[in-house]
């Protein structure tokens, strides 16, 4: 027996077109294996006459009114892939108030208004799923929900912005930042305005979502204070690579005792760590937990096909719930109350890049409690550098400082009698 679910969609851009194409390709398989027919009843767009390469299914109506979709009584499930924040939020709220299940890929909205929307979904007894909002083709949110339900996550460290990773990989191969960005834009990996990607904002939004699933903890953009990649150069990326590191824009969150430590910033990852080998637009998320240890999840972080596949997987779960009438599953953990600190407040080891004479840097080291090792000309390893010392050093010398993964000094944190030691995977 086949059950038909009436679906409406908001947006028909790159991801929306991918959803239509994936649905057409997999419709027969879904019906055969799941007994579900997903009927795309209506799609809302900004401009009805805009040129589109995707072919809508027969019987799907195109409208320029969001209301015609979210308030259509026949539509049971709404897919939001139009982007924006305020408009998308208004549409999702309307759909949930109409009792419809909602699937979205909108990371900006979920990062900033996720708890509010989740509370509304719970109140209305509806599903609200957003697997595609983090790491594209990697089902990391569902993995955290299902595979770690009896485990305790200790840390997450991930490359979760494909644009930044592509640019850093290109710079390590010798391209300038400007060349790498231009190439990324031409290939469709970067937006015309890449600010959110290269400034670390996109990765920070995704980390905010991951924090809810892993720790039940709300983070704000100001707490993370993301650092982007625009201050880096090809020479820095190449020098790091030639000496055993890869510079990656990492999103990290780590519980230590009563505190939660977070970071979105360029980090030098040793070449013997799997994250250092993630190149191009690929994404990867390393999860350290009490029972499982370290697991690495990799896959495409962007692109219409990977993201559309994640959207459709959410749609199928929501469709099954609509058919069975089972209780709605809400994935986020209960709100946590951990104190939040940035990693850059911890004493750690850095790579320093710049035209600074070794004796000048050594003089600064002798005046404070840190040590310096010359790696190559204009590249230094600076150990035991505190936050205050780092700020003074940056102000005094033309150095670009990049923290080395896994070098945070937790002994100072452990001196707090309330803190307890946990395994560190950074």
C-alpha cells in the first residue's frame, strides 16, 4: 500500500533545484521500499518568469506567494530552501502553526532561532528537521542524536566550511588568496559576497547548532568570536605544509570540567592527524566521546546534490511520522549551563610567521615565560604562550600567529578545584 504525502517547497535555487532532481530520480525507489509517494504540490519562488533549468513534475504549481504554500490545507510538509532569515522564519512559523512538518537547510536561521522554532514545533506536535544545515552531505546531526544517545561527547573538531577549506588548500598549493577566491567563485564554491565563509561566520553558525546536539549548550556568535582566513597568505600555508602542518579553518568545541571551550579560527593541524588531509570543498567532523573514542565523519560539505540528499532524508523521516502518527522526535539535548570560554584564552603553542629576526623574538621570550624555536626563516614555533603574552607579542612584532591543534595547556584549568580532567582531542 502506498501513502501519498503532499509536499510544498519554498525556494527553487541551487538546493531547491537539487531537491526536485533528487526526488525525480528516487521517487520510484522511495515508493517501492518505503511505501511513500512524495507529491510536490507547490513551489514558491520570487520570480515566476525567471529562467530555470530544472523541470518541475507534472501537476506541480509554481507560485510567487509563500502563503499559497504554507497555508494550503492539503500540504502536509513544507521544505524551506530559499535562504534569508526573517522571511524564512515567518514562513516556517506559519507552517508550524498550520500543523505542518518542516524541513529546512537554513543554517543561519537555525543557529539564531533554532530553540524558538523547536519549541513551537513541540507545542504544535510537528516535526522540524534541519540535517542539511550542517556539513551538507554528512548526516552529523542524526549521528549525534542516534549513535551517541548512551555516550558522552567530549569534543567536536571539524572542517565545516567548504569554501574556506578550498581556498586554504589552493593557497597551500601556491595560489594567492585572491586567485584562490576567484577560482572558488568561478567553480561555484564561493558566493559573489564570500564574507560569511571567509570570515568564519558560516562555520560559527554551524558550531552553534552542533553545540546544541552534542552538549545541549547555547552559544552566541559573540561568544565564539570567529576568526577568518583573510589575513593568511600562500607563503604561510606553504611554510606550514613544508614543516609538518596544514592550516585549516577549524570549528571546535570541547568540554573540560565545568567549562565549555570553543573556537572558529585557522589552526595548524599536524599532518599525522586525519583532519589535515581534508582538502578542497570536503568537510569532516571528528567526534571524541567517552565510549567510542575518536570517530571521523567525512563527506561533501556543499553542493546541490549532497545537500538535497540530506533534505530528502529528513523529508522521509517526517513523512513516516505523518503516516504513523508517532510522537515527534526532537533532537536537541536539554539546555546546558556550562561556562563558555574561547580557546584563545588558554595557554598554548603557536606557529609564528613574519619577518622578525630570531634574536628579537628571543629577547621577547626571555622577558616573558614562553620559549621560541626557529623552524625556518620567518617561521617560528612559540611554546607556552598565554593569551596576554600573545596580545603583547602581536602588538609589538609583525607576526601572524596560528595556534597548533592539540597544544592547549589544560593544567592551568585543572587547578580550578571544580574542574575535572577529561580526554582531549583537538
